[in-house]
C-alpha cells in the first residue's frame, strides 16, 4: 500500500494504471474510517484491480458553525484499516495542495443543494461537489463508491457525473448500522452515553414510518407527525427536519406514492446526525 500526498504523483499513478487497462475503484472519505467506509472499500476491492481511498477533511463543505476543527482525524488508524482491507493507495493531500493560495473556483449546485441538509447548511453541497470533482479529475476512477446514509449527497454526485459527462460510474451502497440500528458515522464518537442511547430512536422512527406506509398510510404530514412524537420523547433530541421526498423528482410530497425517501436530521446535544430510508408505497 502506498500513501500519496501530492496531486502530481497521484495523477501519474492513475495514468499508469489506466494505461495498463486496470480498473480503478475510488472511495472518497474524510477519514475517521468505520464499518460503513469498510463496506465501500470491500465492494471496490471485489470489483476493481486498483483501490484508491482519499482521506481529506474538506474545509469547503463546513460552515462557520460546523465542527471542522474538532472533526476526528487519525491517519495512523485509518492507514491500518486501509492496509488490512487491501487498499492500494491512500491519497491524503494537505489543504494547500487542494486549495492553493487565491483559489477561486467552486461548483454551483442548483435546487438539489437547497433542500433538506442544504437548507440548513449553506454552501455545504457546493463544497462537496467541488472536492469530489477535483478528486475525480485527479484520480480518474472507473467507479466511485458512496454510502446511502448521505442520500442527498449521493443523488447530487450522480447528477453531477451525468450532467458533466464524467467517464465513471457512481455506486451507492446500503447504510451500515450499529446493532441498535444507529447509522455508522464518524460523528457518533461525539455522543455521550445518554445521547448515544437516545440516538437509536432515529432508526426506530424510520422503521415505524415504513410500517405505517406498508399498512396503507399515505399522508406525509401524518407520518412526520408520528415520527416527531417518537423522537422528541428522547430528552437530548432536537429535530432539525423530517422530510418525505419523491425520489424521481426529488421534491417533497404531501401524498405518498411510489418510491419515496424519508430523510431526517436531528441534534443530540450539539451533535447533528442524519439518517434516511427509501420506502416503496
């Protein structure tokens, strides 16, 4: 396994692999690797000759009130995980390598980036789209792997690749969960014991919504009301949003029909967690 710090070296290695006809699988991360990331790496390892994992905490996707400074960083532990899982290259550039002095170019994201998380995190998806595009240009992957937990991000990136005619395939893999259903996240480490116990309610609320829809409930308003009641029974919980979206149009719906995405963001103490579930009515 090779640790690469410079864009020039990473691009040269990718060019060499592409010249040999070796498929490159790419897993973009901000480090603090967990079982969710590992599931992406394992799929890439099965499907590609070369596996590249990026580790870069992207400042462009953090707002002024976000947790950039305290975001967990442990390159040593991440390196050990990547080595164990058979990763070929870790690409871990420093901030100045990616965003040099006088950097001015960012990708604008239209309506897809202004709803759900984008409504509350101004500029977040502009930062995500920019760094992902830069990494795709540097690494030239054939396949890129993302998790369903960041559903809006995955939808935006698939649209980005399609709209800009990028020659790669984006694969979105299922959410990996703890035993109690909590979605794996680097931010779970911020939770104290009470908050961690309370956070399991997110999956419970999503499962309840699925049961209600299966039994015939079609009112988004009623589904959201029932979810809110369940979540707010937990003392440390503060709901930012719960939304029901049509997956085709990616717009909120009043009447549930076909495939829908139920997405939510909830604070437990100061820690913001997201989760979602795709349900077919």
